[in-house]
C-alpha cells in the first residue's frame, strides 16, 4: 500500500539504476582536430614572433611545437578511433617511454656499429626499427593482456610517433644552429617538411612491426620472436632504408639519365654530390616520387594487416 505525500509537498525521487563508470577516461570526440588547429595556430604565431624579433627565446617553444604537433595529433586520432580500450597509460607509455628508449637505443648502437659508408641507410633502418620494437616490448612487458593485431598497430604507431617527435626536435635544433647564427628559415623549412612527412615514416613502420609482434604474443604475455616477426622487421627496415636513401637514389638516377657520369668516389664515405641545374627537375621527380612510392607501400601494408583483425 503506497501513501501519497500531503498536498504541496514534492514527491520523493526514486533513484534509477546507476551506470558503471567507463573503463577508460572519456576524451571528447574530435579532440585531435582541435589539437591540430590550435597547435598550428600556436606554431604559426611562435614562428612569426621568432622570425620578426630574431630572438632565441621562442626557439624551444618553436622546436617542441613543430616536433610534437603532428605525432601527438595522430596518436590522439588512433586512440579515439581504435585504442580506447587499451587505456591512456599504455598509449602514453609507448609514446613517451617507448619513443625515448627507441631514440636512445638507436643513437647508441649507430654510434658504435656504423661508420659513414654506402651501407649507412640499410644499417640505420635496421637498427632504428629493432630499437623501436625493443622499446615496445619493454613498455608492455608488465601488461600481458595487451595483445592482438589492433593493439600492436595502435601502440606500435605510438612508439614510432614518439620516436619521430624527438627525432624531429633534434633535426630542428641542428637546422637552427649554424656558424652564422640562428637559421630561422632553415628551421621553419625543416619543421614544416618533417611535419608533413611524419605520418608516413616512423609511426607507420613501427605500427606494421608492432601489429605482427602483438598478433603473435602468447596469452601469458610472452613475446614470440617467430619467423613472421623477424621477416616483418627486416622488410620494414628495407622500407625505412629506401625512405632515407631516396635523396641519393634520385641524384644517381637523375645524373645517369641526363648523361653526366658520376665518379664513384663522390659517394664514398656517405657524401652525396648536389644535383646540377640540368638534373634539378629529374632529381625532384625521382626524390618526391620515391617518397610517395614508399609511403603508398607502407599504407597499403597497414591496411592489409588491419583487415585481418575482426575487431578493427
């Protein structure tokens, strides 16, 4: 039997069923778009102030914004679209810790194992990809539940983009430092070019290797160094080497087709001659075309791996 409240008094509210909290922090949809727009505006404003004042004070801000903007945006996009269930800690861990460990590992091993030579690009690609894959393993060593193709693609890309962000900052710092003072124009050109190319380089290659690695991870968390994993790492290293060697390959092809011979010693010790006026158009064609071909191959490979995962 129910009792109605006296006239003039509000009815008591009966609490409805409580919804459990989401297993991951909610991030508003489209955050990556706002981050991209706001970051570009801040980078442009910082570049304008630095160029107008010729002051070194905005340089750290300019270098960090230019190096991290595109990698962070793509990691946010991957998290929103495909990685919410992986958790923010895994994404951040792979981006920050994995990227840093990859850069350190690649720097140490390259300085000890490589000397300037024609094999520099092949060796650098193999060392950097192995270092990034090792960083991914180290970052996820205590999270045995994270496995599968989708997780590997997302977290591998996070490691690669963390590597790319730190590497871009290094290149920008090197471009800014010159004997004649701060090279603002060279710095801005370097950051713009690396920002445009960032989605088709380090993040893409490590996503491929990470996807194959985590797809074969055991339920107990142990990583399997199976033949497909080793073969994928080697193949990705070839893509990396072709990307890095595009400049030299374009010079060689342009010179050969223009009828101007090259002395072998010009390529010795890793030094490349500059294309002449007669080869400039051919060089641009082969250089840009080579980058496009490598990027298309990488994107097609990622898409084929993603289609194999029913949870994608």
